[in-house]
């Protein structure tokens, strides 16, 4: 799935939160990742661990600058992340 990278909500900054609509928040086996779960987000060869949170918006993934830097992505990028 392709998701557009957006900025984190102000409350999520420096909280290691990555928000994705629940219909897109599934692992490699198709299992839903519950809100509040610590999960991995992998983009290319980069991986971070984050707290799963939801958003009503479809087609976006929101994260703060620290997580974007670790994943080597920028605001507005379209990425195909792997969740586990």
C-alpha cells in the first residue's frame, strides 16, 4: 500500500507515535495491528519501532521529524511501508 507522509500531530511529537488508518495498519500476515501496540515500521532498509495509533484519514501515514529522519523520508513522500 502506498501512503503519503504527513507531519505528526503536536501531541505526538517526540512520543514515538506513527498514525495510520486501521484498514492499512496490518502486518505481513494480514493481521490487524491494534492501537497502542508497539510495532515496527520499515521503509527500504530503515526500521523504527513506534506506538500504533489511528487516524480517520486514509492513504496517509503521520510521524514526527525524528521518525522521518530515522526512516530517511520527507513530508509529502509516497512510501510503501512494511508493518510488523
